[in-house]
C-alpha cells in the first residue's frame, strides 16, 4: 500500500504469476514507444528485410519471413531470396503490405498447425510458379548457413549468417548469429516498432528464445478509473514491460525477487538510482542450483553504487520464512509522498513471541574492484 495523493497508477501483471508489478505514476508517459524524426523517416522510406527464419526444422517445415519496414506496400517482383545454393525469385504478383510480413514456408500444413494461419507461399504449392520461380535447392543448413535478400537491380539489401557459416556475404558485419537448436526460430529484434538493422549478429539475439509455434504476444493496455492496467505474458513481452516500468520510475523501486541476473534490468536499476530514485532489492541467497556468476556480478554492481541490496539466507525458528517463493514483486512509483509503507520484506519486524530475528546474508565475491554482496536482512 502506498500513502499519499495518488494521481495516476499503472498496474502490470504477468501470466502464470511469474511477476506482478504495481506502479504509481503521475502522469504516466511511455518513453519507449515515441516516434522520433529518425523513426518517422525510416517508416517513410522502409523496404524489405529478412524478419525471421527457421533452419533447424523438426519436420521438414523450415520457413523464412520477410518484413516490410515502411508504411507503403512493396511489390516483390524481381526480388530474390537465396542461401547460395537455391534461388527464389518473386514475380510481380507478390507484394508486402506496409509494416507487414511475408512468409515462405516448406510445409503449409505444419505452419498452419503451429501458428493458426497459412504461410503466404509454400514450396509444395502446385501453383507456386505463378508467384515465384525456384532455381536450385533452397534448404537452410542445420549447423549453419547464410541468407541473402537481393533487389531487382542485383544489390544485396540484407543478409544474415548463422551457425558455422564461414562464407563472406555482403551486408553483413562480424561473426555469425550463434547456431540455433532444433525447433528454434531466429527473430530479428524490434525496437520502437522497427526491426533492428545493423547488419550484425546483435540484430538477432533477443532476451527470449523463440520456438516453432510459440506465441509472441505484445503487452495489452487498458484504462481504469484513476489509472491504467497493463497485462503481459512471459516470456513473450515480459522484459519489455518490466524495463518500461523501471525506466518510468522517478521516486522509488522496491524489488523483491527470487533471482536477479538480467543485465538489462540491472542497467535500468542503475539508471533509476542515477536519477535519484530510492532503489532497494531483496533476493534469495540460496536459489535452487545456487547463485550464478551473472547474478553475483549484477548484485555487486548495484551494491557498489550504494543501492540497498539485501540477500536472504538461513532459517528462522519462530514463525519466519526460510526462503523466498519463486515469484517476483516490484513496486515502482513517482507519487508525491513522504512516508510510503514498505513491503514486509523490507521491515525488521518482531516474530512470534516478540523476539526479533536478523538473518546473516550470504557473502559472495564481488566484481573486480567492487564490494562483496553482504548485508543484514530482516526477518520476513
């Protein structure tokens, strides 16, 4: 419960009860979805890119999807998609709508069963010749390969290398995208509604792992009297929703979580601390499998800059809780108030019999030059 004049509130909830975020913002402004001049220019110019691909197919059902980054429809007549051995040349009967996608699949029935819709083209279609001409064998290698998208005038406008592919291709910089596992789909990262396009592997390395047929829901937002509610699913869009919440917090962030090892979340917490927000975190000190090096590094960095980071460990004999449940609770707010009521996990409270207990936090080696993560944690 937060005390003080609540002018506007935003509540975010994640399916399967992995996360529940209660946020008070005044007023709420989504700083991550605004359209700036460069984005507007990109939308106006636009053009086709390789949007996703599925090479390590489970049942001879690989596919490649093209994405149109502009607001205007693009005719694909004369455009070519190739893996160096097979060539798919589109006819003038094929086009991509503005901000749309176009899927070419090997197996229409499998794609339909996985995603609930049919692909735009499939290589087994007896009428395929009306829409493209196929030369050679277009089949992506499981261990690695390359894909190129060539414009009608012969220019390679986009490409991607993955796995053990060592060939040099135009419109690509640096090492390939790491090899994909069987059943895994590579999807280009989308930022502010536009596919990321730096011609490098970082364009294709999102927070979550995409699998064939898995959902990819965006956050759902609706208004309520006095505030708004955002619902999101994990892992579809959970990180985006959490980062947006942290990025908009201006007064305090109270985080109670089982584990904290995400570099992106750590960076947002550091940013909130730099803005002057009161940032506090409580994590489980003995999670199943132990605390990994990423979490140790994250907590050490937060502690080094002076944040209140507490690690729960041990047992309480008189009515205490030995471990945090594997859930996460975050309260972040920008409300004008003086004395907010903190969640119980941030209080040193008397346990049964009136006797107070403190738990000694687990000590972990810090990042080079930083302090160990070692704090006193009150009974929960």
